[in-house]
């Protein structure tokens, strides 16, 4: 069951990172009206202007680290947890 959570957390992290990279790459191509940001089909806020787009990109990029850290924690506990608990 832990492997399922590790895979799901890794997939969520990849989604966050890909959205952050996408926003970084289109930051210079936005016109004055701004764009709508969608994540997994859910619209996030109103139109995002060109000046605040790097903040969204940074937010998605940093948010991708959280699920990865949780997945690493679950992996380490699953792999080495039994050995660490038996140390006296």
C-alpha cells in the first residue's frame, strides 16, 4: 500500500513541476490581457498578468518538492524502517 502512495505522490510532483516549467516557458509570450491558469482541469484564479506569472511558476515549482519529499520519506521508512527500529 505504501508503494501506491509513493507512486501517487511522485505523479503529483511531476504534474506540479511540469506546470511550473510550462509557466516559465510561456512567461515572455503573454500579452497585456494575461492568461488563465489551469491545473488538472481546475481554473486557478482569474487572468494572470505577465508580471505575476513568474510567481505562479515559482509556486508550482516549489510545490513539486513537497510530494517528492513525502515520497522519499515513505520510501526510506519502508526500506530501512525495520532496521532503524531494531537498533538498541
